[in-house]
């Protein structure tokens, strides 16, 4: 198959291979500024906008990309070279389809602060959205609250007119709009963070309060931060994905997006400055997103954490291969049945057992090729959000935490840095050096791991957690991870 370089000039020719935008890109007008133009954003929010634009609706809500890291500049350069177009390859278990999306019309370089501020002050920008990963919100895991003492936040608090963080730019933009009488934009998080709107508000208001308490009060009173549940499994892009895009679909895209066919977005309808009609393309607007949030974060994200570390320790490469391993699949089912699903609130219109079955099917999708290493990444930020909260709920209710404590012990063993076979695990967490040092000490003193209050909080001091965790970690070191999980399942 002849490859065509992805570009506006080649869209007509590409349309013979796959669907392309039916809207005229030059007719789009900016409406949303998005920080963190990564894979998930381009598989989720950008796809919802593309679907809406293809219906001929809301063409004044196009995206402008932004970022504060040099990795954002690298992404900007790649996307600019292909006119900000993206190939999205949707892969169900039995079918793969590809299409071109084009809702992104501009991308501000992180090296151009004046341009960033100009966009934030533009009245056409009515929503500022963000996907900056679970660890990007400056949360103190021990308390769950915003940490104003973080060096990057303290720096922006001391220099409010020269921001360096996403929240610094948001505060500066809101300050400028307040000073000039321009209506505040809505701030919309699209990250897998519990109550992500509340967390984002705490960060923005908390940072503003460091330099301008009156501005903080104004933001608290006038700026909307809707909570949202976002969901679509989107693995990292590598040479494999670029090759498939070129050889199977005939398009040369330097950063194509591969994702599952399934997507879900449940949002609190709180947009004083207006919003696109996303409900016309499948988004669900509700008054309180909490039930959906608990369901997704605990069953899906918690489930990923359950299969990740036993998979990593058994040298499994892909998530679907983990699900093809009866030991790991049964491990996930037992923990979810016994300890995770019982902590999830009832969800309107949803049977939680059916949802769990859907999640198992999605994990088993061989087309996605989601790596176990990606699922193991950044446990120090993910464990406090996905695993520790259900443990806390179970302890409070006087219920067993046997499986969840084992899942946590497997994370500790993984951070030691070798698999059961002795293969070296390369650093896979922003705090890897610290985690590895503690994991080595925990081999003989498991409590050292639980003493990480920034991860476990009060859970680490609970006698039941201390006992069960220590028993499992000792068993893992004595018998190996695989044999220990077999013992758990047999019990």
C-alpha cells in the first residue's frame, strides 16, 4: 500500500483510504485551550469534538493546544508538521478502523509565555481543559489535599506574573480576565483523579492565595470546575503503531493514536461560559459524577493495578497476555468480586457485575497491545488513588483486605527492581530511587513500606493492614509472586 504523509494537502487522497473531517478546517474558531496534548486527550476529548464538528455543529469550539514542558514542544512540532491532524486507530477485539481527526487548530509553544497568556486572555477561549496525568496536581497523598509547599508551586506563588506550571498560567489568565472584565473561562480536568474538578479548583485557588487572597476568593466564587469521569484505554505510541498506521492504513503519521473502540465521558453540567453540545455525540451530563467516578476508578484503574504487578513480576509483556493467563485473570476476578466492587456506590442505569465483565473484556483486547510496563508506571501516584482508598473503606467497615493487601505487597516487590525470574526492572516511577531503597529494606522489615505516609496515610498504621501486608510480602519473598498468588486463589 502506498503511504501518504498526513497533511491537509493530502486529505482528499487519504479520504479514499479512511474517513476524514467533513468540516472545513479554516472555518473553525478557537473555543478551548487544552494543556497536555498527549495520547489520551487526542483519543478522547478531541474525538468527541471531531464527532461533533462532523455533524456540522459548534464549529466555534476548536482546540488550541498548550503545555509547559519540553515534551509538549516536541509534540507541538510533530503535530505542526502534519497540520495538527491525527490518525485515530480504534481497535475492538474483532475489528480495527482508522479515521483522521482535525479539531486541533493551533498549539502554543511552552517557550512562548506571551502567546500563552494572550490565548488565556482571549474572550473566545471559554474552556481551559487539561490532561496532565494523575501526578500533575500537586496533591499531598497523605492528606489528599493540595500541597502549596511544593517547590514548583512556591515558585509560581512568589512570581505570579511569570508562571511556569499549568496552574500558574491558569491563575495568571484568570487574574488578567478579572482585571479587564472578561468573563472567566471554565476549568475542566480530563484526568483520572477522584473528584478531578474539586482537585483542580483546590490547586488553582490554593496557588492564587499564595500571592493574591482577593483573587483566590474571586476564583472560588466565579470560576466553574466541573468534575468528570473519563474512560478510554489508550496505550503509548511507538514504532509498532507507526508501522501499522503506514503499512495497514497507508498513512504516514509521526504520532498516531491507537485506542480501544469503547469510550465514555460523564460530566457535571457546570459551564457558565457555555460548552459544546457533547451530549449529541455520546457524552453524559449529570448533576453528580461521583457514582460513575467510583465505578471507573476502582474497577478499571484499580483492576489495572491488580494485574500490573503480578504481570510484571511474571515477565508478562502485554495486558491481554495477562488476561490470557488464568492465574492473573482469576486474581483480578477474585479481588474485584470480593473487595473492590463492594466498595462502589450504585450507579444509575448500570449493573456493576455487567460493568466488571465489560472491563475484563476490554483488558483482554489483543488489538490494543497495552503493555504491563505502562500499567506499572507511576505507582506512587496511582496506588493512593486506586488501591489505598478501597482498602481504607474495607478497614472502616471491618471487612477483609486480604486481596488488596496482596496487590499492594506485589507493588512493593516490583519496586525492588527484579522479576521472579531475576530479570532487571528498569526504573518505572518518578520516585523510583526512593521506592527501590524502601523496597529493599522492606524485604526484612515490611513496615518500612507502609510507613510511606504520603502513599498510605492512616492505612499504613492500621494493625490489620500491617499484619496482612507483612504476611503477604514475606510469602512473596519466600515462595515467589506466582506461587503466592496461587496460594491466595486456593484459599
